[in-house]
C-alpha cells in the first residue's frame, strides 16, 4: 500500500525566535499542515509522531509536552527520539500496519533556547572513552573531513564551492534563515575551527517546526489532487564507537539508501531523480552523502562539483532549498524539512527555486555529531 | 493484516545498582531473548530500542550510545519514547515494524540505568515539569502521585489497607521471579502501613524501587514462525496507545481516561467487547500500589471503584479468577522504567507460552492484557496477547 504526503507545514527558519515558545512554533507548523491537508486533527488524524531529544529541549520526558499544540489530546501520540525521516518512516509503518489511516509527523528546533550547544553535543559522546577528552566536539568533523577529503581526492576549495552554492540557493528560498552571497575565497578565509574545517563549513543553527500529514493511498487520493508518494524509506546506523566506524564514507546512508531504493525499485540512482536534498550540516557531508547515496560516483565527485552538476540548473540540483548550510541546522527537524522541500518541489510550489519537471526526488538525513545514523526517503508524484 | 508473534524474551536482574554498563545490560537481555528464540543477531532485520529520560544515564542521545549493545550496528535502528509508557510502547513499535510487512524479525530492547544518577534518580524528575506553571513549586513525582492516590481513594471511599494489599500481593508474587529486587514472602499489610510516610497517603512500601535493568523481546511474522518452526509463539491480538493533555492540573485524577481510550483501541483490534470475561489475566503497570487498581479500572477489567474489592476478595491472586501481576510487578521485581517491559509484555509471553515456571498461573489461560503508564500521568500503552 502506498503512503502519500497530503499536508505540508513549515515555519520559516530564523536564527532565534525569542517571542515564541517551542509550543507556539509547533502549533504554527501544525496549523499550516492541517490547513494544507484540509483536515481537522481532533477527528481525522489517527496518530501523531514527534521527533525530539530530551537534552535538545531542556526537559526530562519531552513527550509530555507534545499533545496540546498538535491537536493530539486523548489521541494516539508518541515520540521518536530520532531524525525527522526516522519519524516519517514510523508513520509509514503505522499506516501499512493498519493502525492508522492518517498520521501527522512533527519535528522542530528551538535550538536558540540552548545556551550550550557544543556542551550538549559533547554530552552525547561516550562518557568513558571520548567525553573526558574535552574540547569542542567539532574536532570530530575536522577529523572526518580530513579523512574524507584524502580518500575522495577532494579539496577544501571544492567544499567551499558547496558552501557558496547552498547559501546562494537559500537567498531565494523564503523559508531559509542564512542565505548570503559568498565567494569561495570568503569561505577559505573564514577562521579555522578544526583544520581543515572552517567556520563557514559549519551550518549555522536555526529555529523552525515542520509538520507533514501522511495518509494511506485511498485516503490520500481523496485529500489531495496530487499527493506526493513516499515510494521508499530507509534508515540505518553504523557503530556508535568513533574508534571502529567508517570515517571516509557514510556507511549508514549507504545502507539506508539500499533499503529505500529496494522498496522504491530505484536501480540507477544517478538517472532517477530530478533533485536531491542531502544532509549538509558540514560542507564535506554533502559530497560524502552523495557518494553514499550513489548519486555521485566515487572518484568523480570533484569533477562533478567543478562542472556545476549539483547547482540549481545543473544535471542534478542538490540542496536547491539551500540545505542546512543555507537554511540553517535545525537538528532533528533537518530531515523532515528536506522531505518538505522535496514535496513542495514535486508539487510545483517551490517558488523561485522551482526545478521544472521535477517528478521524483530524494531526501537524506544524518543525525549530526557524534552519531553515525541516517535516513533516506524517495518521493514521487504521479503513478 | 499480517499476524505478529512474540517468539522469545530475556531480561537481566533488576537491582538498585548493577555493575554492568548500559551497553552490557542491553547485550545480556538481547542475547537471552535471541537464545530463547534459537536465533542469532544475523536473523534480526531491525532493532527497536526503548528507554526513559536520557538524564538517568547522563548521556545525550542515549539511544545512539547504546545501539551496539542492542545489536543495532548496520541495521535499521530506532528509539521510541513515551516516558514510563515506553515499557509497553516499544513492543508496539516492534509490532508495527513487522505488521507493516517491512520486516520479518525484529529485536526490541529496553534499558534503564537509574543508578548512574546521583544522589538519587528522583532528581531527574525535577526537569519534567512545565517550567512556568509547575517547576517553581518544586514538585516531585511522589507528591503528585500522592494527590492522585488520594483523589482515587476519596472518590471511591477506598480503605488504605485495600491499596496496601496490592503491594503485599505483588511483593509475595515476586518471590517466584528470578530477577526480583524486592520480593518478600512474609510481608503483611501492617508492614506497608507502618513503613515511612513519604507524602501522605503514600508510604515507602507503596512505591516501587529505582532499579537498573534491561529486557528484550523477539517479534516475528507468521511466515517466520512457520518457516523456523517456532514452538509456542504468543500472538499480538491488539495494541493501543493514547496521550492526554500536558496540563495535568486540568484533569480529574480519579480515573485514567487516556488508558480507557488506549484499551478501547487495543480491544477493538483484538475483538474484545467484555474484557472481564474475555481476558484471563492482567499485568497492569504498578509503580505504586494504587496504580494497579487504577489501571485495572482503566483497562475495563472491573467497574470504577471495584478493583480494591476484587483485591480484598483474592480475585487478583495468582490462583484467583483474574490473576493480576503474577510476575510480582514493579512493586516486587523492581522498576527500571522502560525495562519493565520484561515483567509486562515479557510476562504475558512467558505465561501464555507456559514458560513462567514457579510463577505459572495454575489454571488454563488464553488471553492476557498489559499496560504501561508514563509522561505526566497522561499516557498509556496497551497490548493484548493470546497463546
């Protein structure tokens, strides 16, 4: 049975949202999604899923604080402590299992409330072996960037080109918070964080909330004239041990893609998609993830970047939305936001960044430092 | 819809402080569950993890940290979280992994390591309140449960001795459980009544202890059960879950409406319209003794206010007409929050497959129900299983 996206609600990203609480942002995203799907959540949504982690929120048991603003009071609702695409996948499974006909999936970031972002990230590292080493956790990204660039024969300049591309794309996306015109030299000249990682290689944080309404095939056709079908989902984790996992390649995303492609019957990823929204919480993550997804052949990624393949107007536009580098890093909402961006593209609602003739797209996420967990969704319109 | 079965279960000892790390506890429970099903980790297609607040273990994204202990490396792995309700909710997530047709064999692992939290795990519960309305009052869980217990006792004119009888029953039942932390064959209602007053009317022995522990289940499709010739699978007949408003002060605490709705969802799927007649035994969530009574009523196993009467009359004893918490429950075996899956869904599996040993209900049983309860007294998850 197919599952379709029939409602999309995204609160425009902002670096800080001091005048609204996280409850109010969630409410706004939910209201937008329910209006888009034209449904009453109190009667027509059978199950609600929130993607959240306690420490990001500053609560114990954040699940307590989810029902009221989503219209989920006295209804089935739960939290998935994972990325938005993992939450989306659980919604798809609930529908296929016959437990629900319509599911609302929510993810948000009110990261501007958090004063000690790096401290919380460090708190996710192994408490015996890694956390006591101290320092900014960005050294993990610096080490990984170094390992990846050597293995893939990419330069820091190639990564800088990705930063300029994504932040440029964000300038014409009304939902983005960090659009800016940069040139490669600006990125290369930005202060080092953990060599070769520089300040502008890191996606800046932002606040948002995203709600998607999913429906079983028959219901989706009634609710939307042209639902965006979730043709395949996959999620996977590599080892939590920094010492034993793959550093030069994103094994988690390779496995997740395998699962999603097999369900979506994608045989040749390079020719199936008209666009891809791929996690880029750090600049080097975009090419690393493209290789893991089979969207760029290992060894020829540098050439493709230099030829403009992934630019808006290129053969395979990647992060036309601006990605995390341009829109902002919205932690667990990152994946769900990218699914929303692909859905808007496939519906033809992507405004000035619209890619003509987009029928099939892909969204891929990574949970960020220090995890090796990612998820993939293959989306399409039409039959 | 595909039929889904539980085909193996495992759990660690429940103790105030285990020397094993969280990862090791997960591994031990997972290993035991796989061994009991005659499988290895290579037979598992996906892993579901459950645990309550990260602050107990003191690790952000603890699901990621513990995933290798759970056998999740290189597999689809996801953590679900509904506070204390996770104990029965992660098996529901395991159920939909298989029922959807996406996977044939799923491992569900729940873990809780409360002892890492110093000086006492109760301090984590200082961070579960609304930061504006509740937190300035510095509430803790014992206080609000005392309010709920008092409301329940007042509305139904329940005697304290009838509530304490639940603690006595469960701690005595736990004598037969090899993992039990607080089993006591000689405990009496007077012992409970004379234990230290925590927050009136709640005494120390009305409350389950903080514990370390892990538990695991193997959940598989009908095809898998047939192909692997699994002996005595126990089938999921119905699942349900429901959340009430965050604003707990707006609710009448005498009855868990969220549980009644979760049960309705599960009973509809299990085709149960008269739970008292169609259900043979129950494992309601019992972190406090009054909660067993509260939950029996929410589950529709008796009329509102009738649960203390059934307890007094011995109906809920292991050899009674409606055995309730034959495992010994959280009060007797221990309360490592999410890991109590092992004495809730795990007990349903062991009882219905005839593997409960000294805890085995002496008469014939076909259908069991269990629930867990969590968040701010607002969430319940329900599972109905049949042999």
